[in-house]
C-alpha cells in the first residue's frame, strides 16, 4: 500500500520507525544502502546547483539550464493535480532483489539486476503489427490458455508500396485459430492506427469483452457505426484506480498524455514478471485538459520491478522534451487576430486539443463555428457530449448558413489535412464542394503534419489553395503542430521511473527502434537486453531469460481494397505499379471457330505512349502479333489452349516493345471467338 505521501508501507519504506522490530530495521538499512535518495529539500552531494524532486520513490536531478520545461516544479506538484491513490501492487516474486544504480547525463537511474521467477507457463508477447512500421498497432499477450489483445489498428494504403489499396490491417490468423483463448481486448486510445481495424478484425475474434476509457469507446462505436456494427460489441470502462485481471494477466492502467485524451499505459503483472506497456505517449506538464501523465503510478510500478518495457519510438529523433499541446493555442490566437476573412482550420478529427483551441479562438474573436466532413462532425459531437471539449452555447452554426454572415465572423473546422482527394478541403480547393466555396482573403490553417507518404498530396493541395488567393498557414512556418510522441528526454525520464530490466521499442520504423535501443543502453540497459523485433515474431518470457524466438505467426498484411478484404495479392500490386510507371496495352483479336484470325489485332494504349505520334511503332507491333499468332502451334482441344495462346501473345508483344522502347507495359491480350 502507498500512503498519501507516496511512501511505501509494504516493508521497503526508506523511513525509520522505532516501533518496528529489529528485523525490519535491518532490512531498511540494507535498502537504504542500495539506493540513497535525497530527503525533501536536501541538495545532492557534488552538485550544489542541482535540484531534486522526490515523489513515490524516484528522484530526478537536473541543472537549472538543462530543461526547457520545469519538470521539477511539475513533478513535485503531481499529487496536487492528481493524488496517488492507495493502490495495492502485488510484489511477492516481482519484488526487486537488487538495484544497480547508474548516472547518465545528470539523471539518477537504476536498472533491475537478474531476478528469479517461478517455473511454469512461459509468457509470450506477439507484436501483430506496429513494429518496424508506422501504424497497424496491435499486440497479443499469451500465457497457457489465456490471450489478451491490445489495440486493432490499421495503416493507410496508397503510394508506391500499396497502390490503389485503401487500408492495411494486420494478419490475425493466429488469433483466429486461438479465439477460444482470448480473454479480452484493451484499447489504449482512440486514434485510427489503434482502433481503425476494428470493423475488419473484431468479427473474426468472436464475442470478446472490450475494455478502454470513455472517449476511446465512444470513438470505437463511431468507427463501428460506419459498418453498422455498433451494437455487436459492448465496451466496458476501465477504472484507473483498480487492477483488471484477465486470465493470467493483471493490468494496472495509468494515464499518459498524447494528442488525444484518455490515453492509457499498462502495467501488466504476469507469472514471469511485470511488463510495462506505453503506447503512443509523451509527458506534457501543461496539457489542455489538465490531466497529467501519472508519474507516481509509473514510479510505483517501477518500484515493484519492471522486467520488460515496451515503448513508443516515433519521437526519438527529436531532442529535448516534447512541446506542450498548449503552445499551439498562442499561434492560433495570433492568426485569428489578423485574419480578415473566413478561417478554415483543418486537422485530424481525433486531435481533440486542436478542436478546443479552435473553439477558444472563436470565442475570443467573436466568430461562429461550422463543421464540415463526416468524421469531423461525428467526433466533435462525441467529444462535446462527453465533456472532453467545452463549446459555448450558440457558437455552432450550420455550414449552409455561413454565407449569411460576414467573412470575419466565420470559422470552419474541416477534414482533409492529409490532402485526401475526397475530403472536404480538397473538394473546396477544386470548387467542387456544394456547401462552401473558398475565396481570396480566406485563411486555411493546417494544424497537423503530413503522415509519411502523404507529403506530395498535401503540397499539391496547398498549391491549389494558393492559386485561389487563400492565405495558407503550415506547421513548417508556424507553431501549428506539436508531436504527440515522446522525445529524447521524455524517454530518458520514463526509463528513470520504470528502471526496466529489458527494453523492447515498438511503434516506429527500424531506425527509430534502434535509436531507442541505443538510448536505453546509455541509460544502463545492456545491449543483450535490448530487443529489436519484427512483426509476428514471438518473444518468450521464461523464468530466467527473455528471448526472441524463431517462430513467426501470420504472414504480414491483409489489404483492404474497396469492399474486398484480403482480395489483393502481391501480383496485383505489382501489376498496378507496372501500369503506373510503364502503362498498359490491350490487344484485341477476332478469330473464327477454326481459330483463324479474322479481325485485328487492334491495340488500345493507356499510359504507354501517345499513339498518334508513334503510328509506325504500333503498325510494327500489329505485324509482330499477327506473325506470332499464325506461328502458334497449340492443340485447340487442350483445356489450356486459350490461356497458353494469351501467354504467347503477351510475351511476344512485351519482347518487341522492350526492344524498341525499353519500356515494359502491362500487356492484356483479348481473343474473341466469332
């Protein structure tokens, strides 16, 4: 148990108590010698300028100039913002038997020495998605006959890698085969790269209990509603003050900051030790909703012994600490102050802080607010109903009524920050939106950063807006976007609080994962205890080791293309890439019942070369096709006659075209019997 001062009463207290028996006193003396902690107000030896912060058994040391954000003041007042609840965290076999203190860049560190855990069922961690990539976040935990799933995210298709593909979801075949073992599914937060795959994945996993925070469950319901599935799955709200036991796993949820409220991390007690799972997160000491990350809970979990830490890696390349979301408010106020016409703010509809910043600016500068785009309207309404955003009465107006007000009285929140062709902002830029036309003097604020692969689409959209005389504000020039992910110093602080034995970076590409591993080594986690893994690779926690096995489950990705799920093969993708870069040729031939050529060949070219300027090439091509057809010696009675015929025509045409143009278009022979 923990008392109101964040001091452990479980036998490892650092305070002397005359009423304790001599055995307890001796044990306290040993613990004191292992980890010397400054008392409140005491200056650490050897550094008269350093300041100390003590809260729930951890200490941060810093020089005055080393931090942009005053973590000392924030951390020391954590209990004033959110008092540490009296939580009983099971210790037993999880208790730290030894601490090996280290010092790195002025931050007090301690990493757990090897511990012995009971023999029995091994614990398996399976990253189904989200490792060595951005998006598709999904993890499974398995022990004996129990499986718990964390998140069911998706990734975006398109680009050179997945042309024409709408979404990418993880391969859940292993979970489908073992669906009888699944004890529950926990969602860490409501972004699409964590909940977006739900309509495709949940039906395959059966009727399983779902757990998350209120906003996440509401956004999940919205997502399922798009597929008329909202009534098939019932979510249960997680209580941050109570552990949740699912099979062999006991979860201790705790609050984290991100660009959306209700983000949770998970302390996970297993038969093979404690796992700390930190999804997309950062430390923000001035969050827009006043809810700080629960530093105290993380420290409590660290005091109990963290065997393995899994952490978000997307912000590792940025030095210092993550910038607070509240910094954006100042920039938005300044833009609203000088804007003469309408202001259109485009951002992710789940970036709730940006919605509130826009509301605040409208209130301050006396503008009405209209919403445009289905996801923006749905998510805005959900957040307003649940109280995550505060909307003054009478502020919201119908988008169709905006023409009745003078431009300086109007603001619009719109989807389309990623340059999507069918989103509201792109349609406005093309003058195709039926409810709103942009005009000179309007201002468009991009309060988001293009996700990888969307940069060209966003830049093209900005160019279209510029041609219309619209004033465009981007994150590159103005402070309109801050990362929701832990930066370099945030990660160091997490390591100091959790003191993990092993480290497994997740949520990022390989370079990001490797950089987090390198930081972990600087903070005292040995090289051999840094786990860089692949999706679908099983990580086993045994009594005296953690190993990455050779076993793989699943085959990678499932592609969602229109209404088809899994209907797009690598061959189809390669043909799409080939058509995009090389073009296509359709050969049309007419033959009679005796297989004699009676018409054609006619050639239809798309994306290859302009036929009128290359008539000689196409005339030669027709002769090559005729010659090849007449020379073909195939058995007309064979069941494979038509496919063999098309293959020979295709190969002959490709060889000729490449010899003349060094191009390799997709060739589609069409042979019609008349």
